C-alpha cells in the first residue's frame, strides 16, 4: 500500500468560477503508477470547494448563476461587519455549506473511475484569487 500526495495550485479570475481540474488530476494518477486505490481531492479553502459534475459550458454558466442566486452577495450578513481579511465574503462561506470540501474517487486499473460525462471541478466562491490550492492524496497499490 502506498500513500502519495500532490498539490495543484491555480489562480481564479471571477467572483464565482468553475474550473475543470480533471486533466491535471488524471495526470497525477497516471504518473503515480498506482493501479487500484482511492484518490481524495480536497480544497484547502473555506471559500472554494470541489465538485464532480458534467463539463458542458452552458451547464457551467448555469451553475454560476444558481450559486449567485442561491446566496446573494449583497445579503445582510453579519460576517461582513467584521471581516478577517477585509473581504465581504460571508456569501462565499455560506455557499460552502452546500458544496463539498472534498471528493473521493476510486482508481481501478490505473485510471480514475468516473462516468463518461463526469469531470472534477474546483469551485471558486470568493474570487478572483491569485493562489488557490487542491490537495490530492492517493492511497493504493501497484
């Protein structure tokens, strides 16, 4: 049994953004040599998350629209009265309640076990940000 770790660092350009990270995640799994195991993809942020969903441009726009409508930025949020880092981002933390902080994906025969339409997304809820990160942990055998 082996345990491998890798970090993906990225920048975001919008207040709410859906970034497809499937290919760098796949590349890590392929390069690892692990044949069977489990991969956990974890966001290192309270205002950015991880989600497995369909990659289709219109749907991704719908996802952003939904998140903006679900918890409006201009709500009367107490957190915004005394921010930690000067960002009025209570809405981002509240949205984080409804999106996963991590996803675990099986690995079989050296590949991610995912459906035909599934992709792995980094979900920015408080952008834009210069530096965001996902931690990958792969547990498995050769």
